[in-house]
C-alpha cells in the first residue's frame, strides 16, 4: 500500500473526475424546466436612471420575466452587505451607501446591474435584454482615488460626500514621528499597487430553484463559502430563512477570493426562481466577469522607513488611499485595514509603526479580497522600502534584511500581531544557497556582455493566515466568527465520511483531509471521503479563504477525530473486557495495554453500531462526533523568495531566469499539493508585477481591459520552472502545527520581481505592471548615481 | 434549424440545431458532454479544446454545422476500455491540475502537441506550445512536467503497440 500518512506526496483522490471530464461545476447543472437569465448592465460609469421601459422586452419570444430594482424593493429583498465595520480615526462608523442587487435610481460603475431578463433559452434572453430601454442621465465619473478625493469631485454615494468611506489608522503616531525625527536616514517611496482582476478560469454561475411544495429554495453557486452565502442571503438580504434555503457549491473552478462574496447575480437568481416559478440559471461570460467580479489591490501609498546610523530600522510610516470601487463588497473594508496595516512590520523588528488608510469610493467595480488580500500590498510596501533603503545605504540587501530580522519568538509587533514562531535567518540562508547568490555578480557580467541587464530581487514576506480567533476579529469589526466545523461519521464497516465547513476549489482537500483521517485512524485513505459544499449535508462552516483550511479546518477535523477515538476506547473497553484506562489506540488498533488482545478500528465501529456488548443506556450506540474549532491566534507563514531576471534594454522584454522560494509553512500534510499552491501563487504575483493591470478610462469610466485580448494573463512561456523548498518551525497555535500556504506566492512575488527589475535597470522608477513598454521607458532613464549618496 | 451528423467519441450522432450553435454548445448542451469547458468569449483560454478529425480545435470558435461528417474527440473519449490515456495519467501523477477547469483543454492540447512535435519534448517547446491554454492555479510548473512525462509515456505506448 502506498504511503498516505501526514507528510506523504499523495496524488490527489479528486483528480480522476477532473481528468476524465466528469467534474460537476455549476454550469454543468441543469434543472427541469430551467430558464436562463441575462443581466441588463449599465454602459455608463455614473448615471441617474430616469426610466426603465421593459414593455418591448416582455413581448419578445420566450421571455418568462423581466425584473428590476422596483420588484426587489416590492418583495422587501434587502441590499448586499459589507460584513466588517471599520471606524474612522474620529470614532465614527464607515459611511456606506446602499448596495441594491438591481439598481434603484442610480448606476455607479460600468457593468452595474439594472435589470434581469429571464427567457426559455439563453439566446432569447440575450435578444430580449437588448430590448430593455433605459433612459440615463449620464454624469461625470471618478475612477481613481486622486480624482475621487479632489475638491468638488462628484460623490459616488450621498452618504460619503467626499467619497471617503473611512479615514482609519493604526499604530502609535507620536512614537513613530519621534523615531523619524531622530533617524539618521529616511527612505521614502511613492507606491502604486496596481488593480487586478481575479480571473478564476471558471466564471461565476448560479442556478436558483424554488420548490413551491415545501416553500424551499436551492441555490447552486460558485462559492468558496456556501454557508456564509446562506447566512447572508437569509439573515441580511432576506431571500428565505436558513432552514428553507439550501446552498450547494459543487466543483468550483478556482476562487482566489473572488468567489467569497455574495453578489447581485446569485441573489437575483434564487429570488427570481420563485418570482417566475422556474429554475433560473445564469452563467457569467468572461467580459461580465471582468466587469462585475470584485477586483483586487488598487492602493496608492506614501511610505517611509527610518533608520539609525547603523542601518537598524527605527520606524515605518505609511499613508494609503485604497480604492474600494462603487459599493462595499462583502469584506471590502477589512482588506486595506486589518488585513493590511498589521502586516507592515514584515519579518522585521520595528519598534514603531503608524499607518493611516483612507477607503475611497470610485465609479469602478467593487474591490475586495484577492489572493493575499491586504498582505501582498503590505509586503510590497515593506519589501520595496527595505530594498531601497539597503541600496541607499550601500548595504547588501540580504545582509540588511538579516540585520533587522526578528530573532526571538513570540514577538509582539507594534501593530496588533503577536508572531508565534519562525526562523527567518534559516529561510534566508537556504534561499541564498539555492539561488547561488554568490555567483550573481558573475552572471550579471555575463549578461552585460550580451547587452542584457540582469537583476536580482528579494522578498522576505510574512502573512497572517489561519484566520482567525473569533473574539479577536469581532473586536476589530468582523460581523462573523472565524472558527471552522467538522463532523466525522464512522460507518459500521469502518469507512469514514468527514463533513467539513471548508470548501475545496482547487486546494485538494479531498486528499489532504483524508490523509489526516487515514493517519489518525490508521485506515486506508480509500476508506475516507470528504464531504463539503452543501448546506444540507454540512451543518455550518465558514469556508475557504485566507489560507485557513489547513490551520483551522483540519484542526476542527483533528478535534472531532480525537472524540471518535475517545468514544472508540469506551466501546473497545467493553469488547475487550478491560478498563477504559487500559485501552491504547495506535495504528488502527485498540489494544489492552501490555497484552496482545486487540480489535481493529473497523471491528470497534461495527460493535459501536450493533451495541450488543455494552449497555446502550450508559454508552450511546453509534460512532459519530462533531467539533467546532476556534483558533487561538493567527498563523504566520513566512519565507524568502528570490527572483533573478534579465531585461533586454532594446525591447523592454523581460525573462525570469530563476525563481527560488523557501517558505516556512509549519507542518506540511502533502508536499505535492503545497508546492502546487506555491507555484500558482508565484504565477499570480508575477502576473501582477509584469503583466496584469485593470485600466479604467479616466474620462468615461469604461473598463478598457475587459477581455483576455486586453488583460494579460500569465502564460506558460512567461514563467520558468520554480525552485521551491521549505524550512519548518511548527505552528504552536494549533494542534497540527500548520501555518497555511495558499497565498504565499502571490504575497511574496510582486516585490521580488520589482526589486529585481529596479536592480537591473539601476533606478527605482519601475511601475507595475512592468510591461515591455514600461520597462523600455525605464531603460531610457539614466541609472541612479552610486548608491551611497 | 439545420441537421448535423457527426461522430463524437466513436458514436454516430445526428442533431437538429439552431444554425448559430457552436461546437462547444452542441457538446455541452445537446450531448451533455460537460467535460469540455468555456472559460472566455474570445478564443483565448483553451478550456474548450477538443479534437476534430484528429486536430486540436477551440470548440467555442467553430460552428457545429461545420462539423458535418467530422470525427470529434473530447476529454470523455480518450480513455480506452477503462484505461486512462497516458496524458491523463501524467496530469494526475504530476499534480498538473488544481481546480480542474482548464484541465480537459490542457490535456487535449497536450495530446495534440505530442501528435505534432513527437514524444521527446523539452520544456521550452511545451511552454511555447501551451500559448493558447490559460491556467490560473498551477503556475504551469506541474502542467509542463505532466506534458513532458505524458509525451514520453505516449511514445512508450506507441512502441508497444507497434511491436
């Protein structure tokens, strides 16, 4: 039998259905009598709706219904919500405008939802959508934070007249200013963190179904957290109470954050199913995805680092304007605040930090969590500052980092976080060796002989994952707890079903979670199935994001497994006629200590169900246990990524020559899967640095990058094979020692690439995305004079 | 309506369709072969790649009516007699997929690359040839490994068949 225990490179159990075309994604699901929905979307970034005329559309062939915001309001369907309250510096709550699922009076970005047309076929619905006449009074849009904050700018929502949703801060301003006042050297940078569009390969989709016999709804949806969707659709939007609403997220084709949120289209499909008396299906096309999926990043930051005469960091100061788009998406307010500023200490011992963040409304798609969510933005600020500081001081960037690393754990930063474990020097040392840092100067000379500019860039990132202790996030404004649940059902023949509130949309939970169960219960991995993504099967859960499924989701499973084993020992004591205290469980066997009397796990499971060998009044029959696990702390994965690349100054073309990643994820269940997560994260980070950027026309507010012709996704040829390795300091804050790995690459990579590019071209003026055009321009600019000024 | 007759995964099929029906719609909606996916509107992503008369085609770019008399193979049709195709096996073994959405198109493209470029593929060739297939999950690292290994296995398989 192949090794399937914790730490083994087990090929994925779920792959068979995907490689044979038998996956079951939402668009593969069709309900009897199903009709198709097409959304009428605003072609304008800002406009008042004077009139919507649906009379012609209603008469088109095959049309089942045409619904608008008025119908939603008449049914008392509430608006979409933002589930994280941020308070401004002055203590006032954030100023949020309403977010109706179908527009009521105003449209606020290109792609905003105006009406839905439902017809027998998709083509009929498309034709009828063309016949909906909307009379708009077009207004002037603001699409970037500078224009939105300018005097006299039009207000996106009346509730926030100057477009500031909040003016938030974190840290000790006085202590930070004092440190800057006595600093011997200050490094300052103006940083733009470019806006990204997530682009999971499966577009969003929904099928709403209403069973009038039972007055119950079912929503099939592309969700990373079906229970959260059900909670929001029930408790806030008011579609149906939770016991009358089943949410199913079957196979989901990637999320990267964009499928956390509760969007207009999914809401409308489930509501409309009752309204029109037919199942209603909507599948996003790619252009709709570009227009209406929540975008990511989009920060403008002024950042400064203060150092003493020896290059010891004294303080960090950052002032950030975060573009939140036209409406507050589900977790939008938390991303540039509590998921960002608490990470500004990076891996460094920084005595004083102060950050202020303005959240700003613009006439663009809502911005929310995208792989890393706030932590890539923080890492980019810290790692650009550190790199530039080292260059300005004439110090080696690796040594400068090492000199300032945190050495002792636990470490309390000045910005909330208490890092529990890590060894940053170990990761750096290993990365420098794997990258052959010593040989870089030679390789740079060799490139120069060929007329190429070679550069090397570091990124010593940290992230806060395993989100999160419920009471802690509650005190910071979260509207939910961030525990996870698990239920372990042992069948009478000893096979096991595990129901988890985590959701797998590419992460391979059906394998890693089964490895844990197989390891703990000593049963073959084939005898374990993992059930997720259906609110009728799994009672409750918080879903998958923030690299939490290992640290939190698996900890819940481990807790439930402990209870199963404890119950099994009670049963075994009766079966083996021994005291419970004498029963040991190891390698799938219950044994009476010091004897050869034992019973296999399957035998005890059967005995638990037939209940012949014990008194069913004293010990309950059956073998099924559940657990909720609430984490005690965030987890702190960290590592060093090194990017080495070559720029062609004639064309601005860039080639990544080598990528070295050394990450500390704590205990690893399945290295094959973890490495895959790192690879994918790096590719997304490289995409941000070199290729991807959402562009809105500043005059019209049109999204210029709304297809794969205009928004450049990383392709196979843009990337090298990666050198990926790990160091391990087990996480002391959860029972499995797991830190999480899902976002590391996307967090680390942008700074590593830009540090390498700026090293190559010899100055700091390189924007993201560093397209060939941008790099060619950068190559025309003279390199900086010698480092030490 | 128009009538189209073709062979899909070895089975003869005749369907009355709207003339604007795309091949991918015929496969997904009329034949319920949902392994072929749609990931974009512009023939960029490659999630819909199938083989038409042995050559890879983006099925979102071809009208079903153009397939009159054609032999179409989809992801559902490459395993033979319950045995996975070597390229399917290689994707599983090398963790060449995560969410699985781009995977059918990737595998169909990979088989086509081998058909055109042979069974001894180097990394640069594979990366170049995958230009028309986008994956958001894997960073391509393990896809490239899988394609090289799958190509080798296809070579071994063919040699055996010739013996």
